């Protein structure tokens, strides 16, 4: 039986997020009321243990179902919100910095303090784009450029990673009003309301009390599979909404065109398979599972457009929006292995 928390997430997606999705698609920023609704219902606590968050989500499938629901409601809002989870998990895990955890954790769980991520520039394979130099007293100085930072103007702090000369990752909570942070707005094909910027990090001094942990870069890469698969539920949510819109249009297996009903059932079956594959993927299987989810989102959105016909190319069409969002999800959080798997699938 589905948990009450997942049911609540689905209601929020259907009653608050989805009705706003077209307007958000045209907006410069996700409206505060949407993110506030997620916070007021406790969902900024996703990523913290249930005894802290109050969210009774018993397993990975339940947590993934929340992400899927919100992505199927409004991907822009879900995308901003999901960044917070990564920062919250890092704070929860930062046992070596008890004072920072004690100070920030309750605010992050409640969503009164909202976080974004600036980590890919340092965690990427190859040379880091943000480097860290030691400063007196245990502080660090971060310098470089983060090409993709989401939530600017909607978050208060960033979980930022930088890499030092010993190939260690330094993880820190950096306030967005820190001197030396300079954003440059990016114009995106989809989820443009997500406040995604390129961030210049110009000699930003990070005090020791804001450093969460230091670890070898290789240790992060070894556990990266979880984020690869979990992010895949954004694509599952987009695919699910496209299939649902086709079904709600009144075409099903008993409708006027049984063939179109069969298409919906085929896509629905594949959605279940992709969802399960993400939940059970090993580290070796994660890129293939993620590629399957992203490809399905694109095919489901295209099927919705074909089903709706010329209405799909009108401004304000959910089909057009979902096709653009599916295109975005082909590239979001990608890795070389995911890209190879996607290209293989798309070239069939």
C-alpha cells in the first residue's frame, strides 16, 4: 500500500504544481508559493532520516516516488527542490563538524534555509574547474568556475565542492551572498525558471566551520551511482505525465482507436520496467538504467505530441513543454557512460 507521504506528494503535484506548469515554463523564476508548498508539507526534509524530517518514507521506492510525482507536476519546481536534497544529505553525513550540523540541519530540514549545489565542477573526472587552496586556521580559498548552478535567487546556501592539489574534495556550505560569487544567467530551452547560472568563484574564503568534510576524489566517484539512478526519476516523472495526459484524453484500449490505446499500454508497461530498473541498478548498470529512463521520457513526450496533433506546436501546450523538458533530461546530470548508452539507444 502506498504511504500517506507519497499520496500527499501526488496530491501536491496534481493540485499545486501541474496547474502552474505552463505559467512556470514562461516565467523567469519558479514562484515562491510552489517551493513554499513543498516546504510546508515537509518535503524539504527529503534526504534526512525520518526521525528528523517526519517523512515516513520506508524505502528507496517511496523516496523515488516523491521525486517522480513532483517532476510530473512541474519539472522546474522539482529541479530546484531536488538540489536541496544533495546539500541536506551532505550536512546529515558531516559528523566531523557537529557545530555546523547543529546550526544548519533544523533549518534545512524545515526548508527555512534552502540550498543549491555547485559540485559538478570539482567532482567531474579530469581536471577540476574549482580548486581549493589552504588558508590559515583551517580555512580554504575556492577559485574557479561552476558552469551549472541551479536555484540562484531561490536558495540561501550552496553545497560547494572544490579539489585541492592532493586530489581531495573539500565540501562546504557557502552562502550565496559570499563576496567573490558572480552569477551569469543562462537561457535554457526548458526549466528556464530554475534560476540556472554559470557561477564565477573568485577567491571565496571558506571558514573552517563551514567545511563539512574532506575526502579523496576517488571515494566520491565510487559512490556516484546513487545520484545517477536517483536523478533518473525526474525523467520517469516526465514520461509518466505524458502517458497520463494521453490516457486522460479519453483514448485507451476501449476507445475509438484501439491501436492508440495499445501504444499507451505499451508505454505504461515500459515505464514500470524503467522505474524498477532504476531502483535495482548496480553501479555497473546505473548508466544503462538512466539512459533508458531519459529515452523513454523523450519517446513518451513525442507520442503525446503525435496524439494531440497540431495543437502540440502551439505555445502553452503541455506536449511541447514536455518535449523540451525531455530534451533537457537527455543531458542533465549526464556522464560519459550515460551518453554512450543514450547514443546507442537513439541510433537503433
